């Protein structure tokens, strides 16, 4: 009887924890990640906080701080300036797809597409998802490639997949 009670208690705690994290928006999840401080600063500078806190659902391919650090020196600082807000917003919304595409859905679409699938981003551009060496990769419109390094970080208004490189629109 004690084991059953303990099991039910553990299940209740897990359910409450998952329920609490599911109440966080995409922005809340990013704010809570030490690896996404640059992304959060960029979302704020581009005035996209309200958009990414709205109902969605959105699928966000979220570059890490290390991904932003791969950009040429001074790029992030330049993009964060007020006069570059439109360019920054275009780059950030290029990382967002309408809908809730979890890892299983992405892999199924890649398989159904014969090895790749093109997804339309909120910015109006396209990303090509495929699999290389067992990992999902995204190829941007400039030929750059990002690897998905973490998947299915749930939020109340969508899902986040972490990527190791900033993808760039034309």
C-alpha cells in the first residue's frame, strides 16, 4: 500500500511540474535558460516579446549564445541597435514556424518528403530540414547549416528546438 501511495505521490509531483512548465510561454522558457540570454536580448530589442507570448502555436528554432558567438565580430551588437530593429526582427522571425512541430512531426515530414522538408517561416522565408549523421539539420536560404541539439522544449504556446547556429534569410 505504501508503494502505491508513494508512486501516486511521485506521479502527482511530475504532473504538477510538467503542468507548471507548460504554462510558461516560449519567451518564459527562453528567459529561464542561461544558454539563451543573447536570444532573449534580441527578442526584446526587436519588440517581439508580445508576439512570442501570444497564443501561437509557434515552433521556435532557438540559437544558443554560442550560436550567436559564431557570427562575425560585432554582428550581434550592430543588430541590437535601434536602427537595425527591422533587420533583427526578420532574422528572428526566420527562426519561427507557425504551428506546433515536435521532433516526431519534423522527422515524419522529412521521411515523407524523401529525405527533406521545406518549412515556411514567419518571416516569409524557407528552411530545409533534413537528417545528417542521425541529427536533424536546418539549411537556410544562404546555404548555412544549423544542427538541432535539443528538441521538444514545451511551452504553453508552442515548442522550442535548440540549434547550434543562427540561420539567416536571404
